[in-house]
C-alpha cells in the first residue's frame, strides 16, 4: 500500500505547524522542555547528576595542598582500622561489579 503525495504533504505541514507552535510557546519548567524534545525526566536527572558531579570542587585544591603538606612534614597518619575498613569496602565493591 502506498501513501499519496498529498497525504504526505498534509502530514509534513501538520508536523511543521506543530513544531513552530512548540518553538514559540514559552518553556515554564524543565519538565516542559524535556517533553518538548521527547526526553524522559529520569534521563534528565541522570545526566544532571553526572554534570554536577563532574564540576570542579573549588575546595579540592586546598585539601590537596593541606594533605601534601602533612605528608611532607610527616604529620599525616593513617589509622589501621580505617585502612582495613577501606580495603573491605573496596573488596565488596569489586565483588559486586562481578555479579
């Protein structure tokens, strides 16, 4: 079955009209914007969280300088219990990745 060129033209005009109306309508929320572009809100949230996490931590440089200074002058100490706890958590995470 074929669709006539007239029917295709009608569909194209209707699509163009809907797009132009959507482009002119103001966006009032992130939900409206996502709906306009056919994006699901869970995707918006996931990518937003990823972008926020990727932003540079403004205090990181200061913490690194302080840590480097403590290591250099010998005042940085690692508690054995903290080290064991970290190793256990790392082992659990590694095993969970294999599941």
